[in-house]
C-alpha cells in the first residue's frame, strides 16, 4: 500500500491492522459510517442505480453553491461541497494535513485527490446511514449534489471507479468578468483566504487548465447539462430544476443546454 495512503488514513482518523486492513479507532467490530477500506478495487462503494450523484461544476463564482441550496429544497438532495469539507478538515484540531490543505487553497491549487475523495466518501456514508423521510432516500437510496468536484481528470476517473458512478454533470457557465465581480463582492464578508484578486485569477487559470478537460470527458459520455449562469438566480434555478426533473423522469440521456 502506497505511503501516501497510509498517511491519509491516519489523517482521516483511520488506523491499520497488522493484516493490512483499515478501520476507525473505535474498538467496536461493526464498521461505522466513517470506516473506509483502502483496499484497491474497481467495484464502486455505492451502487449508482440506488445512489444518484450529480457533479456541480463551473468556474469560481459561477453560483454553484447558491444553486445547490435551491436544488436541495426542490429534490431533497444532500449537498456536499468538496471545498467546504476541505476547509473543515484544515481547521480540525490535530489534522496532519491542515497546513497542507491551507497551502493548496491559498495558492489556488488542487488538494491531492486521495484526501478529497475520502472526505467525500465518508460524508456520503454518514448521510446514507441516517434515517430520511425525503423522496429518493428510501431502501438505501440517496441523492447527492457534489459541488466543485471533480476538478481534474484523475479525480473524475477515481471517483467513478471507486466511490460511485456519476449520474450527470451540471455545468454552470458565465464570463470571467462576472465571476470576478461576484467573488470580490463575496470577499467583503466571506473571510476566506482565497477570496482576493490574486488568488481568484490563479483559480481561473487552474480551472481552465485542469477542470475543462473534465467537462470534455463527461461530454463524450453524454452526461453534461450546460446552464448559463449569467442570468438572475431565479432564472438559473428554473433551468437547473428542469434539467433535474428530466433526469429523474428518464428523459435525459445526452448532453443538454439550458
């Protein structure tokens, strides 16, 4: 097992048995929601027929988070933000990777995928372990909006192979000028280290170089819904809502533009 996986296992509160398996530090024999095996496998952890994963992508400031909140209310999704999970981990007391994550975020770079994917997988396990009364969560089923992920091809491939095959990509688009304006406005109250013009422009460059190939990858699979995010929040919301409704009705099996 690669050394980096050992380190990540330790960072995410996991420990190794002498036999090579990995478990949480609890003494219970029954795996908890956060007990994750690092055994290599090509069989995803979650069945994509029961667990629906919508990736939500777009440039920094495209309005992904805002639209996710609206879609949660519409369809009972669990909204997971890769960025929020990483920010929480960097501030978690005793996190070995806190400073590393801070450095990557500050520089507008992408955190090593092993960390991000395990944080997402753990969060999905925790949510599926809960009792839900919402539509789409019966009999072990679930609905997830994963915001700001995958941002690189290797992340996309590994998540689909190891965690859950994705259902659709919601791709929110607008101009860099509009995104910059939104982010600088957010910076007035966000307190985020990366909400400054220098970091924002770095994030734009990284997005173009590394995330656009992900969009092209899923476009070839007919799994991208491109949504113009320049309009008002409610107009964008209605476009995204219509796309999701069609997907759940089985009416979308190709790329669409809204």
